[in-house]
């Protein structure tokens, strides 16, 4: 558990700017001890008094002393429950407010940023005629594009069993200048290098589509083990028979494909790894797969 503090905000002005911006826009915060992925831990805030913003910024003669100490540190009001007053220490220090791991730890933070990369890149392939311009704010364009249920279907990004939707993920993800430029630069580079992907392009992170292909890989490994048990020699199998983890077989955390993830892909019905690789690998230059 990590809480927001005045010292953290003072030492990192960009985080203070993020906090003030979230209050003004009505974006959710996470209550201390909560998890960013649980909506029940969300809290929506307003400043108790207009002058509190100046005290946070130490402007117009106000300082942090004016909002510190017993009786002065409850500077927010819960907009959904007006009687509830909160201080900075009641808020979880999530990634955008300074935590390097997010409220759920490193694995959760990785899931959030990789999934947001999927949304940025999917927009570039399916909704934009031009590369991202680093000096432009794309928040409105992205939110407008992903307001459509059909456009959200371009991205199948999951954290364990939970699928991310764009608006919810946007509120959770780090969006300082460095992260936004990383999302944009990565998307631009992927589009530059992936010239043979035409039509609808889908992006995956931990999706059932990916799981189905990994499951086929594991079925092939079991098939080989069963052959060994039945007396077939390793030479006859003509491929490695040792099992290895999914991310060793394919280390890509984000996949892109022109295959509709809701439709069955019949050509992936292979029985051993060698034939499976012969099916999947040639799809790369055709634009069907990229890992």
C-alpha cells in the first residue's frame, strides 16, 4: 500500500498537475488500499474549497502549511457522497501519481501499459490516416473512436480473465508525457514496419485467441510425449520433444492479426509443432500474424 503525499507532489510537479487535472475532469481516483482495476474502489473528488488548488500550487500567498495538519488536511469532497471528506493520504499512489508498479504490482502495471499500447496501435491501423504527431493531444480522438463497440473489438487485451475497455483503461494507465510519447512512437514504428497488414487489424494481449494457439502448442507437446510412451523413437518424431513455456515458444506479449478473433481459423488445426510452425510462420509476410 502506498498513499499520495504532499512531499511526493512537491518533488514531482507533473504528478501534482495530474492530480489537479483529474479533479477538474472528474476522473476517478483509487482509495488507499484499493485496486485500480476494481470499480468499487473508485472515488470521484472535488476540492473542498476553490483556494485549495492554490495551496497545492503554493500560489497567491497560500502554502502547503495551509492544508497540512489535523483539521486542515481533508481537502477533497467525495462527489458521490457529499458528507465524505478525504485527504491526500486517503488516495492510492497509482502509476500516474508516482507508483512505478501501480496499485496491483508490477504484473498489473505491465498489463495496463501493454494493453494501452494495443489501443494506440489499433487506432493507427483502423482509425487514422496519419501517424501520431508527438505535439498533438489525441485524448478526444481516441475516446471518440473507442466510443464505438465495433471499434473496441479491434483490441482484445486482458489482465488475467478481465478484458480491458478503452475508457476504463485510460483512467488507469500512466499518461505523463513520456508514456504518451512511448505509446505513439511504438505505434508509429509498428505501422512503418508492418506494411502488408491490410483491412481490419486486431490486437491482442493475453486474449482467448492467443490462449487457443498456446493450447494447440501444448496439445502438440502432449502428442509427442504420447508417441514416446508408445515406443516411437525421437528420430521418427523429428522435432524437439521437451516441453517449454509458452513465452519461450513465442516471446511476443502483444500480437496483431488480420484474423477476426471471433471466428475460427481452420488452418491452425495442426498436430505437431513442426507442422504448426509451417502453418503460422508463412502467415507473417501475408500480414495475418505478427508477434
